[in-house]
């Protein structure tokens, strides 16, 4: 019998299966002049002004490949798909026309992911009960919503001095993107644990009226007092501002 299962002390160690992160990196990318493919096809000729209303990351395609000349390291190819909502104007202060489009951007990074030749078999997942070969580590990508830096119209052929009525214009967008990439593998680790205790907090439901709940809220003074931007000049400069 395993002595670990018989250990009833308040503090003990138990084995757990976790995804251990072997390597990670963070990036601050400026994705310049990404072509936007509109669902409507092309930008109408009467539209002269464009601005981005909303941009979101729809999906990220991740591909992991081992680097042959450097064992344990892997090349991670990322392809971002952005969903973009654009407002177009014929002239300033006119009623906008809304367009929806898609843009793509790719990047690559190299991270350490160790080596393994283990195949994992799991019960309850079909007759074969086998997962994909785990010799490759798992790459995960975390991103914030993009920051729109510029949205503009570009002529398909800048060599023409004057735009023609039949000329198709390209919608371009520049985005700022913050991302974190992690490379991990499943490992078994011993973790120190304590006996489970019943929570002391009671599950109660306050019967206060909506106004009584509102009265308990703190007045948001900071929302009515915008902070001024102080010069980044060290403590001496701060003393001069205060004085």
C-alpha cells in the first residue's frame, strides 16, 4: 500500500498532474498597415473618411515545430485574425456607414520546451483511448484587445496622380498588440496540501431595498477629480511641482 495515501497528517504531499511552463515571452507589437478585407467587398466611392469603431481578436492559429539544430527549442508560428468594425463618412459630421471586415497578422518566436517521447493513453476517450503524441509541447497565447493606432484609405495604385472613378481603394489599419506566449508540458509534481476545512462564511442573502444597497456604496470621488500628469523628472522635479 502506498504510504502517501495513508498519510493523514494536517500537512502532507500529494501528486498532481499539471502543465508546467518551461519557457515564455511577452511582446509589444506594432502591426503596421494591415489590409482589411471587407464583407461588403470594396469601400464605396463616396466614402472619404474612415475610423475604427471596434477591433477584437477573433482567433489565433498556433503551429509548433521543433528546431532540428537546437534540441529542446521550438519555433512557434502565430497567425492572428482580427474582426474590425469600420465607420465610413462621406464628409465630416455626416451620418456614418458601418462596415465589417477582417485583417490578419503573423509573427514567430522561439522558446525552450524540453524534450519528451512519451505517448499518453487515457481511458474513456473512445476505443483507442489515445491522445495525440505528446512529444511536442503545448503553446498558449494570451492577448489583450488591440489598440487602434491608425485607420486610413489607400489607393491601389499610387502611381496614378489623380484617383479615377473606377479605382478600388484599400482599407489599411495599424494595430498595437500586447501578447504573452507560453510553452508547457504535462508533468507530475508533489504538492504540499492541508486538510479541507468547512468555510466559516454563511451563505446569506441581504433583503435590503435597491436604495439601501445604493446608500452603502462609497461616493466615487476619484472619478470627479482627474489626476494631472506630473513630469517624469525624479524626486527633485516633483518637489518643484508641489512647491
